[in-house]
C-alpha cells in the first residue's frame, strides 16, 4: 500500500528542489532522511518534512485493525516536484521600462511504499 504526503505552495522554485528529489528517489525512507539531513539547502528541509509526514501517515494507517506496517521497510517510490502559482511583480528599469519578477512556488509530493 502507498502512503502519500503533499506540501503545496512551497515558496521555493521547483528548479532548486528537483536535484534534491533525485537524491532520495528509490531509497529507503530512513536512508533518505539521513541523506537530506546533511544537505545544506533550504529545499532539503522541505522534502525532509514531507517524508516525515508520509511516515506519520503510514503509522496512522497502522492503527487500523487488521493492518501491520513495518515502517523500516518503506521506501520512497515517488518524489514529484511540480510548479505552483507565481507571484508576479514589476521591477522598474531605465527609460520607463518594467521587467517582470516571477516569485515561483512549487508543490512537493512524496509517495512511500512497502518493499
């Protein structure tokens, strides 16, 4: 069974987070948390939080009768970084021109599954 967690409207560009997602895709959940813990990027904290949330979702599902989940056997099946909405701002430039500033956001989706 798959366990999922989503961080929507994360205020970081998807381009900055995708290399970190590539580091943990296909790894065991605890190993992925160890990898992200030592990354100096702000996006690593965001992905780490989403993985912890997915682990919590798996443990909550374990409370249901008739199900036994071994949290140590969960691996990161999918890490998806999609672009979210952008804040659009205008930067004044010389000769009365205006340049757009796009403050990008992203949606971070993590899916854990048992081996």
